[in-house]
């Protein structure tokens, strides 16, 4: 069957890029009056739905649910995630809402970075009331709708417990980001050398490898480890390394998944020597990983540009990048949303081999759309965010000052979108996303969620354009010094 000659069902106009012909049956995605549906002409291809006949055309209307997403991934493998961090560049674009992927696809059609379209942490799932199945299903349908065949990944992000890994793997996620933060000691930097020596337990094997040694890691970079630095590294990262080794052996070793080690959720920056120690010990103990996320100097706060000394960042990041090249993995940069001032540095010093994670900025663009299209609704959301901000601070570290946010009573509706150019207003909306999405009235009905999704669905093209420009700016700067 030639899809160019296919007679489509009246009232179910296809998204043009979604039309596929399989075994003489045509399947496509259509926007109906009550939302998107799958249409199958000439059979059912295993999709669950209802059968109809219109103008002599026999067809099935199938809802966009988990069962049908699973069928779609089976019959059209490009709609299923796959490992992809072996590529030089990769970017995670976490979508907390399930409506951002069409805009993300527009960006990745212009760049060669491998996209991780389905990327969420357990914290994000809990705050939004979503599941890993739902997150992946939304991406599957979006990839099908847009005909994106280059491949994409699905990242179970910042997983801390074995049961969380089991859940993500069971759902078919192709990347696991292991968050080691609960096994990293943040108190060691505050101890004296004498206190450190008292806490340290002798380890003859490590003592032969590190104290008093200098490591030449190439490109003119060498790292020297003193006895004091060695003991501190063991105390800070020893348990985290053992944790990662255990998780790798039990859950990752025989799985076709990308594995990332995250040590970025710490109180103090990861020094280049500490980075080398963690990577060297993991490799020495047989752990294979694609990416590693150190904690860099300065602050990577949510939804705003890098805070800190750019010259210091560049000096230290240069050594981190050499360490990653020495071992053959990619540096991973977390909380990467809107870090425009450091993107050119990252792209240049990694020689175009990097992994970046973004998420919250997609939510901010969605709420910016609300400010553009329904100022009254935005004013409600803003007032609510102010009322729950202290509660939201339990989940995210920010230095937001609410007193610097303009009083909305003095702003015209046309001025509301400009709030998204102001850091404090951005972080106000950024970290309250879960409370906004799950807020309920006294009668149990949702306060904002239904109205928000109705607006986003009605203005899906405008949202895709906002994302295409905003996420596109991220990649444009990352690629500024990349030789393709």
C-alpha cells in the first residue's frame, strides 16, 4: 500500500509525519475533537480500540494509552528508546508534563546530539503524580507523531535505591543515573587532619596506589596525591564507590543500558584529584560507565545561569575534561537548564564530547506560555507559588529572594512574560511545579492541572516554538566551538 495514495478516514486527518504502512495496513496519529488518537486502516495491528466503517473505509480508533504505546514500540522500533551515550554528544530534556517532546524534536532535527527525551527522577515523578510508564508513553507517541527516526533514550534519573532501578529497568528505560549522594560524606571537609586520621581505617591496597603518588593523565596534566588528601577522599567517597560497584554488579552489568555515576549532589565541589580517584577506583573494580557527573565549582542552581567565577570554572573544568578523556567516558553536567555562560566552555573543553541534563526550563517555558495566553490564570498560579514557596524549598537548593520579585498588582498583563527574564521569579515558578500541578480545591478537584493542560493542548504549536527557540539556544552555545 502506497501511503501517498492512502485514503484517510474523514474527520481523522493525520499528522503527516506519523503515517506508516505495515503489512498493507496504515497506522497514523490524528488530532480529534477530544484529543489525539491512533487510527489503523485495513486491520488493527494489535492495537486495542473500537472498529468503525466510514465511506467504505474500515478502521480502528485506538486511544493513546500504555497498552497501545507498548504495541507501537513493538511494531515500530524507532518509537522505543535505546542506549545512545556512545555518541559524542547527548542531551537529556526532561519533560515533567508530557507535552514538550514535539518542541524538543524540532531542536534535535538540527543537531547531531543524541536526545534523551524521557528523563525523570523519582522526585519529579512524586511531585507531578506521574509514572515512568506514562513518561515513556508520552515520548513514544510524540516520536511517532513527528516521525523522528534517529533514536532516543530514556533515563531513570537520580535513582538512589535498588527498587527504583528495578522499576526503571522494568519499564524499559535505557539509561540509569545512579545518585550516590546518600553515600557521600559531606562532613569530612570540616575536619582537621588529626580528626581525619582517627576516622580513617587502613586499607593496604589503596595505600599502595595513592598516597605520595603522581598520576600523569595526559595532555600535560598530572595530579599528585598527599597522604592527607588520600585519607579524605577515602572517607568522602569510599562508601559511594562500594555502593556503585554493588549496584553495577547486580543490576547493570548484564543489561543493555547506559550507566551514569552521579556524585554532584554534594555540599562541596569535586576536586580534579577526587574525580580521578572515583573514576579510577570504579574502573579498577570493573565498573563500566558512559558518563560521570562531578560537582563543579560555583553553583548550578535551578532555572538560572551559572553563579560563580567563570575563570575558575574554566580552569577546573579543563582538568575534569582531561580526566574524562583519559578514562574514555563523557562528562555529565547536571542542572544544565539555562547555564548559557558556561555552555561554550563546556563544548570547547570537552572537544564536543559531553552529556547535558535539562528539565525545569521546559516547565518554565510552559508557564511562560500561560502568561502569554491567559494572564489571569498566570496571576493565580503566581500567587499560589508565593504561598507554597517555603514548602518547595525542602526539595531544591535555591537562593531566591522573593522581595526582589515585582508585585503583580503593578504589572500590566503584557508585562507578565517579562518575569521569566528575572531570576527570582523564574526560581519561584521553577521549584513549585509539583505543588502547582497537584494542588486541589476543597472538593478534591484539581486547582490548576486541568486548566493548564487544556491551555497547553490548545496552544501546542506555540509551546513547540517556544521550546524550539529556548532549548535551541542551549545547543547553539554548546556547539559554538565544536568541530563537526
